[in-house]
């Protein structure tokens, strides 16, 4: 069973090939399980309004807000040295970030319109 | 050198667990099991057994702590009875589902209400579908031997399932019999400590007990089916090996005077001893009766049941538990009926309930059963009645 880390057995795997007792001997493979498909609402960050306070980054229960070392200049000329984006592979659309944002820079938009 | 001594089944179990050199025991006291863990505490306090005794706050926690220790690679033990077994019921499924080789002794006792600390097998019957291997033994010697066999069976790589060893509360748990104790070294050679299962290890991290969504769950349950079926074969091998080393073997069922029998009775636990005496007594009066004692309850030894009962005209199954609202008869009766029907054995079956809540089971009770089975055989007619032996009108 010495598979590399993050191995995920293909969905067709039969009972003989699965480790007994539902043990998962491939540490970290939950990363391969993209939970973003559960989402009905997606958070969209307005980079113009965002003040880079990192509150969304702190509150996200799934570490799905990513801090990028990427510069951004607003139309009004304000310069930031970082940018916050959403990792849609794992964001389940709970809306905590939008709720906590002090400047209402995050909008929850329906996945299906 | 074998040492012959006088032990109750509870103490016999404690000696077996000590000789098995267990690492962790987690238990909550309950009558009639308490002597087992009391004795084990004594062994630990005296330095005779190097194990951790976890005093938990309930049986639910006892089984949970046992699972945790087993998942860390320890050889583990716990014991319970009656309400305690009921309280740990949820966790029994987790132990078997996680494929941990836990061994547990159960001094079988009736269920409340009314509160009753005496013996019957209602507790064990409720644990039937938990995925555990379940032995029901008939003597202190067999209790000792079966605990040792249980570790060998549970830890077998092709099995990896928990094992329950049950015996009558009080009737066996508290009465003293001669028991031959083998050398501790010999026992340890028979069941050397090898961690054959997945364990928690910081060097080699893994997830135990994860979520199993519909696309995965079914396969893990099927693995349990296969392992439990395999356990039937391995249990036989272990019993044979044990017999070679220690000179005692029991089989998965024990036939008694069945060779030329025309009718048969089926029993389990201590009742089987009374039943043997009753068979002898009935035979003195010319009744060709034999006894089949069920020793392995789960997985069910279907082949043996069919083999020993295929030539008798009628079979009476004595149950020490009631299956309320069942289509017909007691829980083991249902097993025997299923086994015989599916094996194409056509015999006149009847179900007898006795020894409920510690109600004494006398020789004449079993003789009543034998006479009824004889009547049914002579009449050649199927009966649809369940006989509740000894219940007052």
C-alpha cells in the first residue's frame, strides 16, 4: 500500500484493493477532494473596495481565502502590495467572509443564474 | 508444566488475559463481570502484569478507550455484561468496522426491567449483528482456552475482527472448577505479539475512522462480510493448533451422543452440561437422543450444524433469550432453522425458551424438552408453538 502521499483510489476501485477498515494510509489526500462543488453562492471580491485588512482571510473556516504577494493599484491611485483571492476549489460558499467584510467588498453571487 | 488449580470462569479469563500479556485494559465494573477486571487490577498492582488499566466512566467509554489503545497498536482487553454491553452497543460496531482485534469477555446477564443481575443470553443476542466474532463457552477451562484462541483469531491478518467470549453470569462466572493453567511462556509463544493491523503512527500518518460516503461505504462493509466468513475457517485452524500445543480442543460445535441419535436437542453455555446429563438420563430410558452444543455463535458454523443434525427426525433448540415478536421461536432457534433449511435438511424443528433471568434450569426441565421433541418426532407433524419451559400460568 506504499502509495505516495495524496493518492486517491479511482472511483472504480473494488473492495479487494481498498485498505481494510476504511483506513486512509495516504496522508493529506483530502486536498484532492474538491469541496468547492458543494457551493451554491460564490464570494466575489471587489479589488477596488477591498482595504486588505485580512479579516476574510482570518475568518474563513476552510482556508479558502488566499493572500497573494501581488501588487494592486486602485483607480483612485491607492497602492497595495498584496491581493486577496478566493480558492474556488475548496470554498463552500458559506458567506462568512462577505458577512465579516467591514467595507462590503465581498458579494455572494449565485453559482447558477 | 501445567498447574491444576481451582478457578471461577471470571478468574480463568483474568489468568488468560494476564498470560496474553495485554498492554491496555479499559473497563467499567458490572455484575457479574467485575471479578475479571478486579483480578486483573490485582495482577497489575502486584507487578505480575505490565499493563495500563484505564478506569472509565461508562461502558461506552470502556469500548472507546479500548478502540483507541488498539488503534495505537496495543493488545487490549475489556469485559462487560448486560446493560453494559447495551451501553457500548454503538461502539461495538465501530470496533468491528475499524477492524481492530479487541478481545472482550461477557458474563452474560439478563436485561432490565425489572432489574435482574442473573444469567441469560439476551445481552449477547442483541450483539449478534455487530460484526463481532462471538463464542459462547461452557466451562471455566473453556473460558480460559477460548480467550487465548480469541487473540490468535482476532489478530490473524485475514481476520482482524474483535472477538467476544461469553459465558453464563454466576453459573459460570462465580462458580469454581478445576482449571489446568499452562506455562505463561507457552501461551506467549502461541500468541506472540505482532501488530498485524493499521495503527496510529506519527512517522507514518494515516486517517482512521473517516467519513465513508455512498461511493465507498458498501465496499468496506463487504470486506467485513468476507473477513467474518474467513474467520470460520481460521477459528477451526486456531482450535486445532491450540489442541496440538495444549491438549484441548473444542470444535465450533460440540456433538454429544449424536452418532446414533434419532432426535436431538441444541444448547449453548452452561445449559449444555445439564443437557448432557439429561441426554444420559433419557438414554437410560431408551430414548435415542443426542445434543449439539453451539460454541461459535458468530460467524455461524452452518456446515457443522447441518452435518450433525441431518439424520435426526426432530430437533429441539433451547434458547436462553427471547426474540420478542420474532416470526417463530428463540434467536438461536432461528439460526438453526436457517442453517438446516438452506442446507436442505428437512427435520421437525421446535423452539424452547428456558433459563430466563436466571431461572434455574434443572435436569427435569431438559427432560421435558427431550420428551416434547420425542413426541413431535413420533407424531411426524410440524409444530408451530414456541415452548416457554417453566413459566407460571
